[in-house]
């Protein structure tokens, strides 16, 4: 794989980068940790819940300012970055993402 650099990154669509086998680093989502953080609640829990639902349901807007990331701790930032690439991680299926979304929605209903 070729590393991504300024020579080959300028306006390169993601699907092209994948086809050209350019090394993109995506963090895998730790779903147990995500659930734990959502259950803990607070700003981070709400932010991560809303981020996941918006990332999974492409027709649901993310209702936070990205500036709010300043209020997240390192673990929550890593989870947020992983959420942003949930559809790009090899091995995840739509069924798994849907089930996780439904768990997250149920947790939000009980909060």
C-alpha cells in the first residue's frame, strides 16, 4: 500500500484512494466501550450517541457543534474518530451496525 501524502492526497476521493490501495488509517470501533460511555451519560455519552446515530443513519443530522470535541476526553475522541469511519472498517456488517444502533436508541430511551 502507498502511504497517503500531499502528492497523492490533493482532492482524492475516498473510493479512488481505496481502489489505489493508498494506506488510510481507520480506527476500529470498540462497541462495548461505546455502550459503556453512552451509559455513563453526561456530555460525552450524549455526543457519542448522537454521533453514532447520525453516522449510521445518513438522513439524521448530527446536532452538535464539532467544537464540542474540546469537551471530550481522549477515550471519547478516539471513539468519535472510530464512529466517523464505521462503514469503512473491514468486517463490519450492516446487521451489526443496525443492532448497535438499536441498542444505543434503547439506552437513550431509558435515560
